[in-house]
C-alpha cells in the first residue's frame, strides 16, 4: 500500500510558511517538560505526564499503521472514534493523579478490582464529553484549512486551556512558561486522528484567521462539558460539593 501524501511529509508538510516555529515549539516543549519534572520530581503528576509522552512517541513511531486503522468508517466517525479511544487511554494514565473526580484516584494501595471500577466510572463521565469535543474539532478542521503544526498547536492550546488550564494560568501567569507541558496531553489524543483523515476533508476548506476561533470554541466546549460532569458527579454522590 502506498503512503498517503500527508503522511510522507507529516512533520513539515504545509508548514513551510511557519519558518522555524515548529522547531522552536518542540525545543520549548522539551525544555518545559524536563524543567517541570526536575522541579516536581517523580510525583504522580510527573509519572502521568511521562506515560502520556511515551504514549505520544509510540503513536508517532507507529503512525503509518495507525492512520490506516478502521478504513471502512466514514471520515467523521473515524476521527471522532479514534480521538475518543486515545482519550480513554490517556484518562487511564490520569487515574493515578487527576481523574475526573478525586474520589476515583487510584493509588498503590487501591485493590485491582476497585481501580478498574474507578476507571470505568471515570470513562462513563468523560467519554461522552470527548465525543462532543471531537465533534467540535471536526467542525473546525472540516471548515478551515489547518496545516499539521497549526492544527497541533491550536487544538492543543484550546484543549489545554479549556480543561482547567485557563484558570490555572490566570492565577499563576509565570507558569505559562510550562504551557507545552499540558499541551502534550492533547497532542497524544488528537494528532493521529487528524493524520488519519486530513486527506479526506473537504477540498474547499480555506485558510482564514477564523481558524483560531477554535481556541475559544474548545474552551467553551470544555467549560460546558465540565459543568455538566460536575453536576452529575454531585447528583450521584461521586463529587463533593
């Protein structure tokens, strides 16, 4: 089978106008991640982040195989399904640090059966949210033309800020230095789905400044989904008031 054109030059295709920004972003991300781990040590959060990064690099190494998965699904269904599955895996990594509800956190002393139950409960709340989130992302990528790096940075930024990052950075602006650190969490769930469908998107998509509205769009989507999840968690007694 031939390699898809977008995959042959996936790391740089269409991003020549960005100059050296992709390289600078990668260097910034590497420095921010190493600095964050050096400061915090091997905490549960650091272990989670390392697992996510290993997962991301594993996907990159296997990208030629992964982007060909589920070929019979329509592009939209394929994109949303792949993104949601990858998000579910990443949710599993977060069970030791920041699950959807702190009461579901899994520690070294948590029995295996209880840990599995907690993970399933986490997914019951988060999977519907990710179905909505990836539907929103699909709307943007099917309307506007994103090069690989613009997609990775814009969507990663929108998701990182929407998933609690906005309030965190407003309270601690100096921590913006570490912004790529949480963004890698979302690269690990949205890069492969994009590469899998980028050749199947509408041909009449346009490059426009409106593509950046994806950032506030995702922030708003996360806020709405998060509010619903918190209300449901309190209703079922999983989340304390």
